[in-house]
């Protein structure tokens, strides 16, 4: 009688152990599969770094591992591309500042004001994201030629901001829609105007979305090639993307310098993505649940 009563718990315990082992094997399988996909996606990055540390030569002669690292390519890249990296940094930071200065107030107005035709405005913003970049670049070239903005840093900042502002508005507005309206109402009751409430209450609470929008705008501007190629016709202003493009023609037999430039151009983006990872996660999901 006692044996019959104790048997079921033993079977349940055994079944639980078997289930945990099966789940553990399944999780290990998913982890291994994820590592395989991660290795495939990161292999071009590894090959870029590997080729940058090889002695001068073509990529066909590159070994799988830099046994004797050679930093000559980095010396050449820094000597000849440092100015282009600085130009890209100025354009990217200027684009972030201009984009956030326009997108944040616009997102606040669309989120909290009863603006007539707000749905039409949002639809137009979405449509603007679907316009091919070459169409925008050609239109800007004609306008810039008349305004004297060709081959200028302000011109490239305006062009890259035009690409980043719609995306920033959508991200920031979605986050602001998820904020409690009672916070704004409390500030209004205390006598704060719309500008004060926006500056003192809404902006600090929207930090995650602002960082997310600013980071993506920076990446848009940092990696821009189309506007740089279309709106610059001389060497007076040359972002690093255009510098790499023209570098390939001059150093087609010296890929270590080309890859070293690519590595240097990737460092700011990698550092920002790693540093702002938690803000990106919070900023992109902040408006998902209200």
C-alpha cells in the first residue's frame, strides 16, 4: 500500500528530470545555431580587420590570420584620411543636432496637441521614407546649385538631416505617446507653459528616444555615400565614405590601407552602438505599450 502511494511522485520526479534535460539540450542547440549565424554575419568584419593587418597586397593573397601584423596600412590611412574622418564627424554631429532640434518639438506637437490633419502629416512622413535617395539627391543638387550650397558642410548637414528627421519624429512621437498625460497636465496646473513643460518635463523623460533617434541619425549621416557623391564635386569637402570610394581606385593593389580606413571608419559607429545599447532598446520599445 505504501509502495503504491510513493510510486507516482518518483515517476513525476523522473519525468521532470527528463524534461529538464530535453529542454537543456534544446537550448544548447539554439545557442549553437545562434553562434553559427553570428559567426557568418561577423565574418566580413573579421576579414576587414584581418586584411588591414596584412602586408601590402591584394585580398586574394591574404592569409586567414595575421601571423605578423603590419600596421603600415593604418599609418597610411591616418595620414591620408584623417581629414575625411573629421569631415564626416562634423557632418554627422551637425545632422544629429539639427534633426533633434526639429524632430523633438514636432513629435511633441503631434503627440499632445489636437492638430488638425495630424494623421495626414504622419502619413506624409511615412511616405517620405519611401522616396528613393537618388531622387532626393538629384532634386537637392539642382536646389544647391542655385543656392551655392554645393561642396559645403552645411549643405551635407541639411541633406542628411532631411533623411534623419522623419525617422526621428516617428521614434520620438511613439515614445511620447506612451508617457502619462497626467505628468504634462500637472505641469500645466502648476503654471508651466507648453514650452516650459516640453523643456523641463517631456525632454528629460524622453531621453531614451532622443538618444535612439540621435544615434540612428548619426549612423545615417556617417554612412552616407549618395549625398556625398552627388552634392560634392571637388575635394574641398570629402566625407570618409567618398574618401574610401576614391581610395580604392588609387590603392587597388594596397588593400591593407583600404581596409584600415574602413576599420577606422567603423570604430565610431561600434563605440556608439555599444555605449547606447540599453537606451536603444528602451527607446524603440517605449511607445509600444501605453
